[in-house]
C-alpha cells in the first residue's frame, strides 16, 4: 500500500495525469460555482418572499450553502467527474508501469463508465442511509458519527476506485481482478483522509485512481492473472 501511494505521488507530474487533473478539477470547481449561483438566486427568492430581502445576508447565506454543500458533496462530485476520465489516469499508470497489460485492456467507454458511476452513486447513497441510524445513536459521542460515515465511505470509495482499474481487465467469463476487501478498505480510508485536507482534496481522487491501478496489477501478478504480459 505504501509503495502504491509513493508511486502514485511520483507520477503526479506526468503530463497525462496533469491533463486529467486540470480537467477534472476545472469541471468540479465550475459545478460548485454553479451551486453557489443557484444558492444565491434560491436564497434571494426565499428572503424576498419572507420580507427580509438583504443582499449582504443573501450573499453570506449563499457562501455558507456553497461551503456546506462542498463539504458534503465534494467527494461524490469529484469522483463522478473523475470517473469520466478514469481510463486516462489508469492508462497513464499502465503505460509507465504495466505496458503489457495496457495493450490487453478493454476500456469500458463512456457508456460503461456512466453505468459504473451510477451504480457507485446508488451504492454510496444506500450504504450511507443504512449507516445513518447507527450514526444517530453514536452522535452523543461527538466522534462516533464521523467515524461511522468515514468507515462507510472508505468501503464504497475503495470499491469505486478499484473498479476504475479492474473493470478494464475483466475476463471473458465476467471475472474482475479486484483487490481484496481489506485492501480496498485501506485504499478508501487513505483517500477519505486525503479528502479532508484542504487543497489536497483536489488531487485525492487522482492519487486514489493511480494507487488502485497499482494494487489491481500487483494482485493480478501474484495470482498469475496477466502472466508475462505485465
């Protein structure tokens, strides 16, 4: 895991990775800017209807709404955007470290990636809803609820990142060389932790996708999945 993390960090300067980073970062920031604009108009209408029209208050509330929305939704939005460019991140890592596997890959394409993204979104929402009662019970402990959601998101995020790399190498029989559950959980936990760090959260999904690629290929190598192709 440490080796995969260091290799992912070492490739952040790769022009192919940088192109994906700038595209995904730009689109994510535009989406949140649109969230802020939407919040501005929605709050303006709400304040006007209540008789408390005030541009200063409206602006403050819009900023707060964008910050809160960003905190809650950043991971979902950033990953959703990244999934549309996931193949490019994985291809960059494979081209540098696993050229044999790159030539044998079967990319999902836009349609396949969209389907995987929707499935991941549904799974994430379901798991978080199931965790909500537990988090409410532990809310009196202050740290209990955040830990529950961090654990749930580590599970779902590890699965999503693993799929980005593994599904490109699915077998004819439908088998997928996913890393083990424990490996996926640790991967997800690392990226969840990175997402909580300002500015680092912008590159966290890229680091996670690169790490997942290394973990998928190393696990497949151990099982002889790619033979001498890697």
